[in-house]
């Protein structure tokens, strides 16, 4: 549900860019995040959120960013900065201690997560899943791989809908879903059994359907409206790939 | 031509098909009727070459398309030859398309057909199945009947030589039913169509041949009328609604014509003809 609704339609140049270029960019940011020092990680995260604003997806990106990164960032800072015993622990107030190296480490870990999260959110909110799939197909990626990406997005809604229907049906037949935590756990178990068996039956049926419609019968498929691509974007992708290879080599040899 | 030769299929605990033989020539329109659990869906799956293992146990016999078992054909050949429209449309949506139009193009795209061919097929099928107004919708948000029509359309877009439809009318309103039948009738003359149903009403005026699946055996009693009036068939699937209605009237009052098994109406068209005659008499 969350996944399928992150995408915000728009007309910015980031929206119009080929999804392969965007995913290459995303991978470059992820690789680079392992080389940047803590302050740079946070600055680049902020820049990415600003790009989101400029592309008209700022609202959706920023609240998700805050929602997802805040608990983690807080936990990392508290754990590394104040709980994990380190040699440079300094007393602050009563029993509360802090460690400078611990805080630095927390800033590094938190910054990396923040950067990866911000850039992933920017990617998914400017890329329609359907366009990504068509780009992968057009680039002749194996159809199975793109299916693996697509089906959770599509089936998740259906799955939650079915869970609700089963739960409603059970409640009308007298299954109580509120009350003590134990009762709720029981209700959850009663919900999971039909949900999983029906999902398995569906999966088997759907795999027959896919085979019958010729899915993976050939190693590639025709794409009737591939996303636009330009020579510049192709050049950019190759350059980013070379850059990532250099970064990786540097990290390994360092 | 599809041939089923003495097919014996069962599940761990029970036998479902106990020696089914059937031969369907090019262009035939077949209806196979049977009650719940009579094995219609099982037979449909075997006809389409979907099962050859899993929980199904094949004890004897098999299916041949033009003399060869399905396993001898490539997946591309099979996709372009046989399409099965299953009983539960939501299970038959690929899960790979984000819109109705993409879902219809999905099969042809998989076969690596030329670009223009796919677009033509997609647009023709959308129009033929009255799905144009839904072209941009997410398949999983369609109603049951709309999904059913989408699954039929997706199968037709592959231009199969054999279409098998498992209870295709259960979700459709009367208008969509007759429209689906007319779409099937408009298929090229060399396409064979097999419809599985529990109820004779919709398929009667459409089918050239009528079979009944009962207790693991399939039977065709000479002609459609003989099949429908067979006592075991009456007991399991019942007579068509029109026929039942005429029998009821017959019991109450004598009518102009002497109605018997040989001339009782089976379809609305036949009933209307009888009524017109009795009115003018
Ligand atoms: N996976 C399975 N495991 C065990 N038994 C099965 C399985 N699938 C079907 N059956 C049994 O096989 C028999 C035939 O099933 P099938 O689905 O072919 O019937 P059907 O004629 O299509 O019925 P309906 O009109 O209800 O769709 C039924 O008795 C059913 O219980
Ligand atoms: Mg069935």
C-alpha cells in the first residue's frame, strides 16, 4: 500500500528521465555514501531533499523521510553515543554519560542511512513502477527479474483487501478480534491460515497463467512504449558506472 | 484438433476423471456441462496442457493437439495455440501490468511480436470486448465481471486456435453474457471454443455440440436434445429455464401443440416460435 502510492506524477526533468538513468544515479549515491565523511552525508541528504522539493515531490518525500529516519537516527545516537560503553565516556548529568567517538560513529551510520533513504525516496516518488518495468524490458533484462519487482507492488493491495474480507467474514461469524492481546493473537492466527493458503493457491494458478501467456517463453519481450532515452543519458549511465567501479576499487584497495 | 484419449486423473484421495475421451475438430463450438465438483475445471486444465504434475495424478491417457502432446510444443507455440480462461478471474490477471491496456498487450509482448502488430491486437481487443473506457484502470480494481471480460480479452489477444472458458458467465450480467457469446461467435471459423458451465441456459443456442460430465465420465447422447432429456442429466443439471416453464404450462392446460421431448423449446427463440404459432392458430 505504502509502496504503490509513493509515486507522485509530475513533469519535472527527474520525472521524465529514463528510469535506468535514475537507478544508476541511485546506485552511485549508495556506493558513494560509504566513502563520504559524516558532515558530507548529512549535507548531501539535505541537497537531495531540496531536489525533491524542486521536482514537486518534496512533501511526500520529506514526511516519509522524517517518519522513517527519525526513530532510527534517534536510536543510533542514543545507543552509540550514550549506552554502548566506550573508553572516552564523559559524565553529563548523574548517571547519564556520553562518548564523542560514539556520537561520531552514530553520525556516520545515521548519515549513511539518511542519504540512502532520501535518495531512494526521491527515486520511487519520481518513477512510476510501470515505467521502470518497461525500461527494464526495453533494456532486455530478464522478464523474471522485472516481474519480481512488479508483482509485490500490484498484489499487495489485493492481498490487504483479501485480509480485510476474511477478517470481516470471520467477525460476522462471531470471531472476536479485540480484547486481550492473547485473543488478538488467536484472531491473527485464524486470519493467517486462510490468507496464506489462498495466496499459495493463487500463486500456483498465476504461474500457470503466466506460462500460458508466453511469459519467459523467450529471453526478451517486445515493449510497445519504451520510456524515452537519450544519448546524453546513456553517456551519463556509463560514466556513473565507471565512477562506481573506481569507488569500489578504491574501497577495496584502501 | 484436440483429442483427449481415455484421460484418468485424480487427486491423492479420489479419482476425478475416470476415462474421458473427446475429439474436437477445428471450428467446433462445444459446451461441457457438469455439476459442482464434476471435474470441469480439472478437464479444462488438462485440455490446455496446464497440468502435468503437481497435485494432479495422471493414471492413464492424455491430450493431443494435432497428434502431439502439449509437452512437445514450445511455450511460444502453446501460448499462440491454446488459451484457458479460468473460473476465478482475479487469479488469471498476470500481476505484471498496471493498466487494462498493458494487461491485454502482455501476452503479445511476451511472444516478441512486432510493435505495430501488438498495438493493433491491443486496440482491436479493447474495442471488441468493450473495455475501451477501462483501458487506463488498474486491473485489480475492476469489478468481477469487468475482470472476467479482461481475462477473456487477454486470452483473445494471443489469437489462439483453441479457446477454453471455464464458467465464463458466472460473473457477467445478461448483456455482457450475450456480448461475450457474440465475441466468441465472431472468432475466425477455424478457432475451436469449449465452454464449461453448470447451466445449459446461456450456451444452448450457441453450442454445436453438448457434452455432459458426470461421475468422471463424459457423454454426448447423439444430439443436444437427447443429451438434455437424458434422465441422469435432468437429475444433475436440470432442464433449461424455458423448457421448464413450458412443461409447467403444459401441466396446467392443454395447448395448441402437443409438446413432448421432441419439440419442447430449449431456447427463447424456439419458445417464441411456438407461442407465435399457437397464437395464430
Ligand atoms: N487440488 C486439489 N486437491 C484435491 N482435490 C481436488 C483439488 N482440486 C479439485 N479437487 C477435487 O476434484 C473434483 C473436481 O474439481 P473441479 O474443480 O474440476 O470441479 P468443477 O466441475 O470445476 O466444479 P465447480 O463447478 O464447482 O467449479 C472436486 O471434487 C474437487 O474437490
Ligand atoms: Mg470449476
